[in-house]
């Protein structure tokens, strides 16, 4: 069984959840079970006024989805070498979530997998580190807030308050999630990064007003593999938050910069959201 190192969990002053033990995902958590109800994965196309073209995203609807009910939404972002299909191809989120629903461990939610590279040619081809492609990850903030979220909230039965929106991501997407989520706490109450990359803003930029952030956040999550060369971007944010008494979860697990870590992170955070 994977050994988990929890360097610190929720601070004792946490105003959102009490401390609890984090258990690594069990064997088979990401294996499809044929005899349970399954959600569905749609491809959506929305007009991006930010980019000037139609853009696509994937959208997961939970098992037993009912158009007459309203659901919270998790926006889940990919890394620098991926696109809207990266999670689906490598992280099997639909299988992980289906299995958790069958076990009664998570709240019904819609999950949106955007393409976080806001440019006309948004494919993960050529030099993904090219300056224009890196800049497109920052430009995605406007596309997300002004184009994608309004589309989802117009076309799907979702709740539209900040307590019903979560923003998480891996690597480059982890940096985006922290930058955009903490920069727009009037929009998102649940924010977190998995193995966040160098695009992550400094802690002072992320949380300039620790007291205000503490009051607004339902969950702030920071996680990384203990063998990940990018771990310093996670630890520096944790140290700043701890110093300024901002409640958060800091979770270090065995592993590197890969989907073995990120699938486990999704398994864990999905059980905390919207409760």
C-alpha cells in the first residue's frame, strides 16, 4: 500500500472542515465496474469572444443525471502538454467518479474539462513551451470567466453561486487554478492545485489579503508528489499560508510528476467538494 506523508492537514483554526485522515485511493479505484451506473462524457462547443473562435471542452454528467436538478460544477484543468482530452485519456476521471458515486462517497456534480490554452490554434503540438502558447495559458482566465462558465451555466442545470464552483488543475493547470481561483474568490469557493508548475504566482500575489481569503474559501488544496522536481512551488505557498493562518490542506504523497499522483488527488478532493 502506498505510504502517504501528510506534512500538515487542515489548520486547527479552519473554518470550513475539521481535520480528517486522508487515505490513498484503494486498488481498483480507477478500474471500470460494469455493474454500476455510469455517467456520460459530452463534447461541448462554445463561442469564445476572448479568442475569437469556437472552442471545445469535455463535460462529465454524473450517473442518474436529471435535467430538472441543479448541480455544482468542478472545472478541472490539464497540464502544459495536454488539452481538453488529457484528463480523459490519462486520468480516467469518469471511471474514478463513477466508482465513487457507486460507493456513495461524493456529491453529484458536473465536471468540465476545458482547453486551458486560449489561442486559435490551441492544440498541444509543436513546441508547447513557445512564448505564445505559454501566454495563452494566462489568457485562459478571461476565456474561462467570460465565455466558458457563462456557456455552461446557460446550457446545463447548474448552480450559479460561488459555493457551487470549484477550480482545480494539474501542473500548468494547477498554477492556473491557484492563480485564477484565488484571484476570483467572488466566483470560486473551492480551489486547488496538483503539482503546480512555475506559472504559479508568488504566495504574496496569490493571497494578498489572508484574512479575506480565509473567510471566503471553503477549501484550499495544495498537493504534490514527494519526488516531483516542482515541489518547491507547492511548499512555498504552503509556508506562506501557514505563516498567515490561512486554512488549507497541504498533502505530500509518494510519487513524481505524473498521473499516478494526479488520479489519487482527484479521488481525494472529489470526496471533499460541495459538502
